[in-house]
C-alpha cells in the first residue's frame, strides 16, 4: 500500500496488514473499554458492622424492650456498619497483546480509509508559540488532531499544551483511546516506520 505524503511528491510504502486491515467494531470496542477500565481507581470502600470501631456490648436486656438488639454497630443505627459494604475492586479486563495490536491496526486502517490519517515528512514548530501551532494546523485544514512524532522538539509540545483539542504523542505513548477520539491523526514518516515495526 502507498500513502501520500503531504507537501511532497513522493509516497510512502506501508504494510497492508497495518494500514489496510478490515475494521472490527467488536474488537475495537472491547480493547477501548478494557484500556479505559485499566485507568479506573476502584478505591470505593465502606465498613461492615464487623469493621466499625465501637463496643460489642449488648446495650439493653433481651426481653421487655421491644426489638432485640446486640450492639450499636448494627446497620440500622447511625454510625453503624453498612449492610452490603462496597470494597476496593480491580476493573481491569484481560486483553492479550495480539488483540491489542489488532485493534490499533484496525483503528489506523479505518482512519486511513476515511481520509483522516495525514502523513508528513516532519512536524515541528520553530518557537513554542500557540499561535504558530494554530496557524500550522489551519494551513493543513485539520481539526482536533492527534500528532504522532518521534523527533518532536520541546517547542512542539509546549506549543500544543494550551490547545485542549490537540494532542502530541510519540509511538510509545500511542493508545486506542487517543486514536479513536481524534478527528485527524497527523503522523510523521519516521513515526509511520516505528508504528509499522511495532504492529507488524
């Protein structure tokens, strides 16, 4: 498969397995959900009646006083334990390496088919100025982009920092949620080679 390079007459030869894979909605959905669940803290915690601090002494006699109670740590009392107490849990879902890479390939391939994947020789900013980044993106005609570059300077990251709709990543920081959420993906030729090496 050949990919056109913006601003250049040459094309980039890439693997069909990475940039021309059939889209699988079920696979992509499973991997995206698993990726997002892995970031959940799951730290909600409550105390059962056995974990609440306080005496276990029976506070009144067994008979003659209406309801029969043992101690004030029962759930019906203020300050008592919770009947079905929530405990810390792990939301992680198992996704093996083959599935993860296949999902990333499917997303990149679909972006390419829809014309939302833009390949450039290099992407950099001379100065860390937000207005320079805005002008560069406007000239390319892209909105809400994810910029994937391996040789980005500090100026590039600083110029994009104040734009909430612009993300700058290297190949190691690429993930399915970022790819799915971007309207356009701008990828340098060097990043394309790294992605192909990673996913092939």
